[in-house]
């Protein structure tokens, strides 16, 4: 039996593929490569020494998705696939609702048809919006502030209703905070298209010379240095959280919600200082006005995941920055490098699978 990973060529998806393969799981990847590249999956194969099927399809294509289920024996699904840029979700909300929400509904319909009822869902701490208190607990109120966050909240509610209608489902909702870092090999990492919207990819691109300076949105928050504080978690720790969540859904029924974070907060300027130490590069920055919708402080309460999943974040800020720099310095343009046609091309026919070589 195999684990289907939607959006498996993405940043968190690739790292989770590595940890699942290392844990002895067979995997199948579905990705439309709209914001990722097959090269990332080729590198997963190189890291692990294992091959796996990949289908180049979109979740909105229900017929092609069905083919994945008819051609394979699937036990569980880890669902990453979705658009994730907060700013873009504000300017084009219908795109986000169609892609994220409808795509998930189609996935659930196909899973239900083929009696695959174990799912780990990639949710987000954005569902909490402006928190009433920190650290943020799983039972904190949900009040999203943008369409991207609302798609995550909507999907959580859809999955809860699905379980209420059929108690044979087992679902883990993973609300993660701010993933950073890269695999220690330096072979896979975050490769955003265009100017990064997240802090550490922005810092690392300044360090490598791709961007001139970091823009810091506000230094007048009620924090230690006036800049925003966030809970940064190493992407490998996050990936391992998915492996433990998969164990949970495969051994029990119900809907389980977990925060995945470190329980510690670091400010923007603390992150700049830590990255400068790890990279040996100076990070010039300029302070500009606050960004609408940003909040002063956000970090997780992680006791529930610690106790119920037997998981906790192990990697510290030093490792997060060192691994990010190793990835960025070796791959200044991300995955946009020259490779042979057989290694990286996406099949032209929908749902035609290929094995990463």
C-alpha cells in the first residue's frame, strides 16, 4: 500500500517525501507543477536512493485523479496541494477558493469512492488570525484575515463535516507556523518564484546577491526590538511531524488538530542577526511601514503534538539558518538549472505517470 502525496514537489512536500521514504513508506506523488519543478523530486530520489511514481495532474481534473486510484493501492493521503500566497489570495480570491477548496472536495470525493479514508491535511496557523493570547493553543478562536487563510479554515470545516457524516474517516489537521531551513544535504529547499513573500528566503536571496536589501515591515510593534515575532520551525522537523501524524490517522479514527511549531518566537531582526552569523554575509535592510494584516507576535503551544504524536521540534535556529544558507549558496537560482529532458520534463498527457530518474 502506498501513501499519496498531493503537492509533493513543493517545499514541504519534498522534505516529507524524503522522511516517508526513509521511514519505509511507499509513496506516489501528484503535482501540477504550477509552483514547483520535477527536478525537486529527482533530487528526492537521489537523496533516498528510492524511486516512486509521479503523476503530473491537477486535482481539479477528477477523471485523471481517479486514474491514480485505479492504478495504485493507496492507503492514505497527505494533502499539501494548494495555492499559498496571501497577497495573491486578496487580489484574486476566486482563484484561491476554486483551487484550494474545490480541489480538496474533488480529492475527498475520489478518496471516498475508492474507500481511502485516512488523510493528513496541510493547514496553517493563519486560521488563528490575530490571536487573543500567545502561545496559541489548538482550541484558540479561529478568525482568519485573508482569503488564503479562509480556504484553510473552510477545508478544516469540510473535513470535520465529512467525519460527522462517516465516522470511518481519520483526519489530522496540521496547523503549522513558519517553516524555514532545508535538507542538510543542500539538495532540496525552498525555491519561490519571483520575490519571496516569506522572511528567510528573502534574507537568503539578499545574502547570495539576488536581491539588494531586506525590507522590514515595521519596527514599532510592542516586541523586544519593535519587529514582528514568529515561530520558525525547521522544515525537516515539520516533515517528521507529518510522518507521526500519518501513524496517528492509520491507527485511529476521528479528526485530530495539531499545532506544529517550536513554541518559541524570534523577531525579524533576531533572524537577520542569526543568518548573518551562519552565512558570514551582511544583510542590509531598510525599515518601511507595517504591512496590512500583519500581527505583532505569533508562536505555538505544542504540548498536544508532543503528547499525542510523540513529536517535537528538535532543530534550533542555528541549524535552520545554516541549512538554509547551504541550500541557497549551492542553488542561487533554486531548481532553475540545466538538466536533461529525460530528468525534468513533465509528461504532455494528463495523468501519465513517470518515474523520477
